[in-house]
């Protein structure tokens, strides 16, 4: 399948082509291209309003593309740093607190 955008070689699959295939939503390719979504970066910004504007109305199609977008965005996030270890609390400096504890 050739889904190359305007700046891509027709014989090489685009990132969008690979992404659609990976997420098993190649059925949406022509709709995306006809509506100007030629690159994966642009597709990853799609929201419900865009899907409405493209006349994508089947709930299954909505779910598939929005889940695929969500997963892809999550993978693009830099890994969060591990939480810092808790340091032991120093003993209280007030002598009466030792008796109350």
C-alpha cells in the first residue's frame, strides 16, 4: 500500500503507514489523507472534534484511533525519574517530645 505524503518516496512506507499498520487501523488511511493528515506528528494531535469533522462516526474507529494516539504519546514521554529514597528523620531536638512519643 502506498500512502506516501507529498514529500515522501512512493516506494517507501511512511511513518504514518507503519503506525496505521501497527495499530491495525489502515482502514482510516484514505480518510486521514483526504483530510490533510499526511504525517504521524499531525495525526498524533487528532482529537474528537477532528474525528467528527472527518465524518469518522463508528465508535470502534474512534476508540481504535484514540487509543493508538494515546499509546503513542505515552511512549514519547521521557521516562520519569525514580522517586528519591526517604531519608531517616532526625530525632526531635525538643527533649519533651521524646517522652510523648
